[in-house]
């Protein structure tokens, strides 16, 4: 009936009316039943300064656990996906983490508790941990659940915001999690929540001057102090609902970072979910998209026929999409490699931009030859970029650097000292002379010991 009505309108009414009608006939994504609390639960303004939640009050809250211990929070956005902060999962493999849902207590097991494994971790391709005085950017990740979640009144998914839901200053929002009640304190056994105001980013830029607050950040908290997310809340939800008889809750932020916990004059920094709707959509495979018929596109000059696609314009620099490539799946390339890759994408074509992005001074230098082999990077005009400008520096911190070296060692099996193990000595030897071969350095050389100590104390051990 809807199509017949649309065809009739083509003949008798204005074009704009037809467009509106077609939009109503062909929905792209439906989330009509998301973000609704079970009947009988009522919210009160109840993490730092937070109070306990009612049973099932935050049915979309997910505990991401590592070796049986709560590590971070997350939000169930469908029966197949959890949204969390990238910094919670960028150094983990899917089989190292578990998703615990339907709980409001970490100690006392709930009848409603469900536990799931992770099939795939999808990091934002431009995620970058905060280094020095800079804050973390693009701190968002999708976790694909290994099997479909059994939804119930104690386990439900939250709504994603609309494109328009961006101006939130003055809004009261709720953050919940099992985080500590004070800086360096122990995690809370019970699920806590607190209601805090959302602030204009200009306030946050003033508080964190020079630290790189951008539009995809969202700032919230009480400037008077005492109300905030804290350690253990990372990745958890900041959500809000318009006033109504039946609240419908929408995820507007992901707990990312901040200075202290509930400190006076400081605000929490969140990932603004509305800035990443397209990225979320592109990386999910559980969305039902109903395609507008091709005859409608033809009417308005848009050819939907993909049999003869328009010729693709090739940019000066092309890089494969490592987030979906077999390279990433096979070798689990760490975030620092993706950062380097991003520095050579079409989004960053000016040499000055690439040089600005390559300020990664880690323990290890990743040479261009590795990219050509391991990442299958292709440069159309190779002479326009020097290796130093785009590829030389690999990491933003020691751990990321070591993960890169671990990947390298696993791939090339460099047992530099021929002792039958690939360990920190091999790591240091490779670093001392670069990744193209093993060296026999003076063991007292500061470069060797710098690499060896960082590896031994923090990261690699035996691979």
C-alpha cells in the first residue's frame, strides 16, 4: 500500500512530500524498544558520590572481566554488540576477556547473571591513547558477542542517539559502574550510579587547556566536586532520557578519562557517542537495512544501480583497511600500527599533517619495509613521502611499542641469541640495530638496556 501511495503522490503532489512519505515507508534502523526500564522501576537521583541501584535498573550495563576480575564497563546496544572505550580492550585478545551481564553485584551471584565470550574486538581506526599532556581521542570500541544475548527484563539494550542529539549542555545525565569511590580506592562490589550535568566543551577546554579536547569529546560532572566516574568505570555508559511517563534512555557518552575522581574544578571526559554513529553502523553486521527502490532514486537523479559503479578516484596515498583485513585478524596488529597507518591515509594527505602525526617516540622504530611486507601498504607516489615522515616511529608508549615488537618477533621468529627462546634479549637486540636483523650489542649500551628493562619489567617476558 505504501508503494502505491508513493506512486500516486509522484503524479499529483510536490516532490518534497514524496520524499517525506518514502522516508516513512523505508526505515533504515529501528530501535523502538531500546532503552526502556522494566515495569515497576523508578529512577531517583542517586562512582564517586553515587548510590546503589535497584535490581535490574541498568539492564544494559556490561562488566568486562579479565581473569575473573572486573576491568571495565560497557553498554549493550543490541543482542550482538557491546560498546565500550577502546583503551579498555586495545591490549587484549577476545579470548582473554568475558562479558558479564544482568548483575548489580560483583560478589553475590545473581539469578539473572549471563556470561558471554567475545568473537571480535573492533577498535576505532584512529584511536590514540593520551600521551604527555594530551587526552585520549577516538576512545571507542565495539565488541561482537560470540552468541546472541538472551534478553530479559534484567538484560536489555540501550538506545543510540540520533544525529541531532548533540547539543546536551545543561542536560542531567546518569553514569553507572562498579568503579572506585575515590582515587586509588578499591572497586565497588555493588553497581553504583550518579546523576551529573553535561557541560559545554568550552568549559572543558579551559579546564584541560592545551590537552586536545575536541568536538567528539563530551564533558560532564560537578564542578563543585564529589560526583564523578572513577577507576573501574571506564567504558561504562553515560545516559540520559527526556522527561516522560515511560523514560526511554539513550547512550550519550562512554567513560574515557579525567583528572582525579570527583575533584573540585575538574570534569570527566567522555567519548561523545553521537560523533560515531556512522562508524558504529559501518562496523556492525546486525542492522536490518531496507533499501529504497531504485526507481525512486532514478526519479530524483540518483542511480542506485551498482552493476556499473562510478570510477573510483585514487588518492595519492592508499592504505588497506586494517580494521577488517586478514592482516589484522591474523597478527593482531596493535593500535600503534593503526596510528601510523592513519598517518598515511587519504584523510591526511599533506606532508605537514603526516609529520605532525608521526610524533610517536617509542622504544622501537618500525621501518617501511615491514609495512610493505606485513601491512601490504601501497604508495602510488612513493617519493613524495620520506620513510621518516610517515613510517619511522611506531609507538606512543612502551607497551604499544612492545606489542609491535612481539608481533614482529612472532612473524619473523628472530631468536637473535640462539638460545631457543624469543624473549627480551631478542627484543633488545632487534631494537639496538633496527628490525632488519639481530645485533650483538655491548650489553652496557644504554639503548640496549633501555629496551631490555622496559621489556622485562612490563611487557614481554617469554613470548
